[in-house]
């Protein structure tokens, strides 16, 4: 593999502080960008040159919420609400093994790469007894596919016997959870600027986790200087449950347990009122917006424009593959744009603001703004080269609008940490037909 890659003649959306856009070049050396600018690139004797004419170059997309393990349970409970969907799928997930998670994660990560994603935050919270080490399995899968990975070590300690939703067979003891989470940080977390692997502390949700675990998880994360993530305010059922159980809203409950601040982000965040949105913005608390999953489950439409206006970073997430069967991050960009406008009118979210959510805002949520999220010399070489010469895109004068408003374009190239992962719309790091066959066999076994 050439250590220097030059992309020439493309339209470049840098997302830099000046939001520069131009027809020009991007140069990567090793895992860093060394030149980004209009016009031809500097002359190099030893470079691989990529013809970018007719293409759009963007930063690699950042997926701020996913459940990779769910890829092998897609298509189930197709017409269910969130709580109905969970009660249907939990007994299936309780039968998962380390190998099941590995198969699912490789396939889901491959699809993310095929749709422009270079950084993935995955929330894994199902740890069946005798199920091996699913966290190790998905970390291995991310390394093989070649994406930057932020696995969120999830947990549940409130099972059915305690009034929670999950089966008791997949909940863990609080002390065991905290010890296992810290051990995972010790084993895998790499805080370096060019890190490919950073751990997150992530109890599942208010209705599957005790308040004690939420509070102690926050203390652990801050002591170890890692970030915090959980589901919050996804449905009106959750709001009703929190009011009945805790006499407050989900955000009020999380806030009293120490769960707001610039090191925290919530998945979904649909049902926040005006005062709560202001509080999230004032504390810098982030939200992972998952429009396709929210629509699939009929949960509602998050107030993304209001959240962003208040100062809260809002990234994009594909969510669980079993509630978003496509698993495509570029589709989330389009759906986020359309849903925001369906809620607030055509000025609610611009095409470039949607692109910011897929890149800069996601990087901020994960604490990686210094190294990813924009195309600038010195930043990591995570980028996507989108081919806009195809029938659905040719003739659209604004390349960013073509990406955001039309169907997902093919990828000419995807670089993650300077390494080609996708070329000419084909995955380089795994065989797609083999992945598909493994998924089909695994799901058949789970449902037999």
C-alpha cells in the first residue's frame, strides 16, 4: 500500500473552521492528512494518485450509536413498539454467544464502511451467562474490517424479577459490572490522539439499570477519563414509566445521578421539553440522533434543530440493526435532514448542517474533535470519496446537496486511518458474500 495517497480534481467539503469548499486535492501520508487545498496537489515522486473528477470528498462519517450484535436478528417484530420489540427480542439475544456477536459485528461494520463510516461507537449491553466475551468479539471484528472503534461497555442489573424488561439471564450483578467495565478499560482503552480503540462506559437505560449502577458508572468513567453513554427519552412510554417510578422525567432522573456534561451523550433524545433542551445545550451534553430506527419503531422525531441551536452536539446513529435493517449511515444523513424539515419546515436543517452532524458533531460527542471530523492538514486520514457521476446524482449542481438529498452514492474510496477499506464500491477487508452467508446461517440457528 502506498504511504502517500493523492486525491486530485475532486470537490472537497472540508468542514474546517472556515467551512471551505473547493475543487482541489487531498493528500494523505500514512495515517495523517498533509495537504488539503484548491487546485492541483503538490508534485510527488512516490504517490498513488486517485482521480477524483466527478466526486465529492468528505470527512469519514462518525456513527455515534449502534448495536452491532443485532445484525443477525433483523426483520423480527417488524410492526412493534419499542417495548414490544424489546420483549420479543430479549429472549433471542439471551441465546447469543461470543461467536454470534463476532459474525453480526463483522457484517454490520462492513455495511457501515460501505456507507461512508470510518468511526463507530457501539453500545453492547447483552452479556448472557456462558456467552463468552462478546466485547472481545466485536473489538476483533472492528480490527478486521478496519474502522476506528469506540465500544461502549453496556450493562443491565434490573431484570424482570426487579421490574425491568430484560430476562434475568442477561442481567449482571452491579459489582461484577463495574469490575468488568474497569477491566475492559485496562485491557483495551487507548487514549492516544491516533487511537483506533477507545472504551466508553454505558449502562443500558433507566428501565434496565438501577440508579446505583448509573451513579457508580459515572464515577468510574470520570475517574478513568472515559466517556458516558446511555439510552434516554426515546419513547413516551419511557417518560411515563420514569414519572411513575421516580416522579420525574428521564432527563431529570439522569441529571440527578450525574449524567449530564460534555463527556455524556444520550441515544435518541426524542422527548425533551424546552427547558430540558436548554439544559442539554448549557451543559454540552450530546445526543445521538437515530432517525430511521425512531421511525421504524414509531417513537417520534427528535428536535434536532432546537438541540443544535441550544448548543448541544447532535450526531447521527444507525441504532440497532434489528430496528434499522439497512444499517446505512449515509441514509441517516438524508433521513435526519428530511425528518427535521418535516417537523420544522425547509429551513430547520440545511444540507450542510446535516453533513456537520455526520462528521464534526459526531467527533465532538466522542471527544475526537482534534483528530477527526474535518479535512485539515494534521488530522487523521479518515475520509470518503463519493462518486456523483451516476444517474441519481449527475446534473445536481451542488455536490453536498447531491449527497444529502439523493439516493446513497457509491464510494470511489474510503480511507480509515489512511488505509483503504472500500474501493470502487467494494469492501477490501472482508468478502461480502461470505459475510452474508454467515449471517443467514447464524440467524437460522438462533430461530430454530
